[in-house]
C-alpha cells in the first residue's frame, strides 16, 4: 500500500498548490480539527471543509471555511 | 454672492435656478460642494441601474457595477439563485474586496486581512478567526456582512437598486415610464421573452460634470443637427448604420402628429417618444446596415403590431425616440446608456446593449456592430457629443464664467398636461421640457430631508418649478 | 548559426522581408500622422478585418477571459474597410468636432516581429505608441500591441488583411479614440 500523497503547502508553489487543492482532500488543522475539502474557492486563502473532528463539537459534521495558515496538513 | 449649500434641507439651493427666466446657474455644474451634496441627496436615494441578469446566468456569477461614485458587486447566489448587490468595500478596513470585472465565485475574499464573504454577503471567515491570540471567538460575523443595497429589483431582466430603504418601489419610482422601460426590454416582437445583453459594459471616461450629458442627452434634439453634422454629412447615419432609412421619413414629415417630447416634473423622467396607437406600430422602415437584419425586424414588427392591436402603448424608444430615467439613465430598445459620476469634473459613461435571446447570429451581429460603432469613444456618432460635453466644463468653471447662467427656456410654457401621456407634453421634439423636468426633480431631491418629502407624488405635492 | 547556403539564403530573405514590413508599417504610421487618410485606406485590403477587443481585469491564469470575443461580445472595434472608410469620410467633413481643430498625432511603431510566411500572406507583430496632443493641453496616449496579417500586393507592396489591436486599457480613459492604431 502506497502512502497517501501529502501536498506541500509551503515554499514558492505553496499558494498555487493550495489554490488548486481538489475536493476530497483530507485536511488537518493546527487546532486539532480534521475533515475533507468540499469546495475550493481558488482564492488562495480558504478551503471549505466538512469536519469529522473539531475542537468545537458543535461543528462536527458542519462545513466551515478554513484559512490557509490554519491548515496543518493536506493529504490526498 | 450665492451661499454654498452645506446642510440638507438648506433652501438656498433654490437660488441657483430661475424659473421665470428659465435659467440654471453654472455653479450647479462646477461646484464640488454641490457635487458632494448630489451624491448624498440623489445617488444615495434614487433607483440606479446595475446591469442585466443575462450577464450573470449561473449560480455564483458576479459582475462589478457602480452606483455613482461607488462600486458594487452584483452576484447571483449559489443556493437560492437570487441576485443581490453589495458595496465593494470590506467591512473590516474598507479594501475593495473584488478587483476582477466579472467571474464565478464561491466566496469573495479581501486581499488585505482575508475577511471573506459568501454570495449572500455574509461574513464567513477571517484570517486568524480561530486563533486564541486573535479574535478569540469574539468576531460577531453576523453583524459584519457586506453592505447590501436597501432595495433591489429585477425588472424584466434589468437590475436596479437603491441605498434608501424608504424609496418607493421601483415601479412607483418609474411611474408611467415603467411600462415604457418594459417595452424596451422586450424582444423585438413585443414578447416578454427576455434579452441577451452583449458583455461586457462599454465604459469610458469623460472630463465633465455628470449633469452635462446626464441631464441633456436623449432630451436635446436641437443639438443633433449641429453636433452630429459630420455623421450626417459623411452619410454615417446615427441610428442603425449608414443606410439612412429614417432620414427619408424625417425629411418627408418633419413633425408627425404622434411625436412628442415629455418631461415629468414630479418624477424627473422624460424624453422623446412616439405614441403608438391602434392599429399598432407604424409601418416598418428599412434602417439596418448589415444584410438580412431588416428582414428579421420587419417580420418581428408585424408580429408586434398584431400583438398590440387595440392597445395604446406607453411611449418608448423604438422607431420614435428615447427617454431618460432620473437621474442619469438613457433608455432605447435593447440598449441602456448611463452616466456614473466620479467627481465634479469627471463622469464615466457605461453602455449595455443586447437583443432577443432567440435572434439568429446575423441579427445579433448586426445589432452588436451597430452598438460598437455608434457608442462611446469610438462611436462615430457619440464621439461628437463627447467633445461638446467635455469642453462645456472648463469653459464654465472660471470665476467669471461660473457667475453666468445656462439657458433652459427653449419651449418653456408651451407644453401642456395630457391625459394620455405622463408629465408635461410638447407636441414636437425641439423643446427643453424634459431637461427642465429633471431640474424640477433635482431641486426636490436637493431640498428633501427624506423620501417622505419626495413621494407619494401627487398634484398637491407638485414639484414642477417652471 | 547559418551552416548551409540554403539556410543563409533563407535568413537573408527574412531580413529583407522584415525590412519591407517595417517600411510598410512605418509608412502607415506616417500617413496617419500627416492626415493622409485616403492613402492610408489604400493600404487596407478590401476584406480587411480590424479588431480591437476590450480587456477585462482577470486573475492570473484566466487568460481565456481577458479579451472580449470577436463573435459574441462588445469590442472597441470589430469592423471592415467599409466602416473605416466611413470614419475617414467623417474626419474629412471639417465639422467632426473631436478632430476640430485637428489633433497632433504621433504614431510610433516598434518591436516588429516576423511571425510566419504562408505564400503571399505574412503574419507580423508590432507595438504601437500613439501620442495625441490637441488644443492647448489635451493629451491622450494609446499604447499596445498589434497582431497583423498582411498580403503581398503589386501596387502598395502589402495590404493589411487582419489587425488585432491589444490596447493596454480597461476602462477607455480618453474620451474619444479618433485615430487608427
């Protein structure tokens, strides 16, 4: 089994990579939240994430826009 | 010396217009304080034209428009498909949120601190919104959405808005001209099938006061012979190309009995119009330059004539003229041209034109090419207007020149009320009645404390000043 | 590096052709500056398509959205020789107010690039800078690129068949564009 691909969000190509993260990408936030991208507005700032884990329990199962510097890891 | 008005409701503004002589002080066109007051008293209150629904057909589509000096984002919501309009200014620190002319978006993200708004204008994110060192959960997003227009109207596909919650409905604002506008937004056979507008907006700058073109164009037929002398001399006909079809009828019958100028002093709208009446629209006149376009319109006209038999139609802009909606929109069939003030001496001209959704390609092309070569800075007709409208400003601005008045008395007192047409009606075209009507309404706006003083318009609150 | 007689001949032909094209483009500019509009009109093919799209403010990468479409949208110019001839008739009336008094135009053409040759038809790109000075202090500047297709012609050397004008403006800032670029 191959390791799922981790996107490189730092460095000169990081913003463009973030801008093009596809739907379904797994996202982990620096606050311990986790979920999946349901839409990417392509603005280089946000991805829309449906949370499966969230520090605020009320947001589990909800969608929220996540700012790029709150993303700890993006995985295929 | 006349005092410069500084406060709302200051009646000294009335001193600038002399209804007896039929004059308007040049000060109204060159004084920056008056301009600021106009932006507050007129452009914050009136219904203004934003664009057309066909420019943003899909959920998430947006286009940047203007309301006077300010930009607005006109956007079709992704969920409910509704079109809304928002001031293009971030609620955080005022940055222009959207800098692209048009597009399709999930959210609008400010490039300054990443406050971001969805297509209903709701604030849905901000940079560091979850950081324990930043907002700490104290950003009340529900209070910080984009500033939305107070009222919005999709009128047969045309999009309008006002910043004033107390403004009357769009139909009431237009009064009898609502029906006229509807006719101009119909397909050429008179059916409410909707139009396809040609994107994008045609936009160009003109260094003059917005009222110079805004209060005269489409209601100033005495300018045509001289201003547009070159277009007629070079056989570039002003209307649809260069065949000159309409010239023939104009020369044959200089004043057909159904040609009127109207100026509605209570609403500020007015223009030149033909009153279509039973048995319907007049016989079709060949007027298009491109091959085959006349065939299409001749056939559409026949259907329209049938549809409208027995009806007295509202005045509108096909085959007879055009009209203006206060403060600065010119309307013809399938074409709107309007003036966006930038500063006391700079105005931007916008044009949007279109044609029947179902029109075949050669007709679309004919109408589109006509719009390209007629309008704006490369328009062989309007380029002559631009020169005159431009140099009015510097020649009126000087300390000596601004003490003079402009003459607005052409046809004053010769128009009459008429039970079939709105406002003051002049049988013929060469009057300044509609321009006087706009100043009647202008004064009402400048003096009014709120829409309570401006509407309802009735005989007991007659705003006609001359 | 030129390493065969054929390649050398080709290179020389290209240099000569580029020189001829430059002379053609400079002549065009001079005729317009000297208000010899009808002579300029003679340099246009009867089937000329003269196109200046509008340009949108776009996101990096959205290149397809930048120019208005020739077929569907509003352009600054999208017309043929017949309409251009009409514009010249208008300039000559002596009562076309944005050109009365006449402007001082200076058309500067540079960056001439020979793109391709296909029989009699040649693609040539260039840049224009057009400075307009009129009355006492009215100044307008039109700057941009051109993508031209010209056809060899026995009388005038070449005739212009297609011109795409890429003007570096979004809102047209001058009130009137009354010359040809």
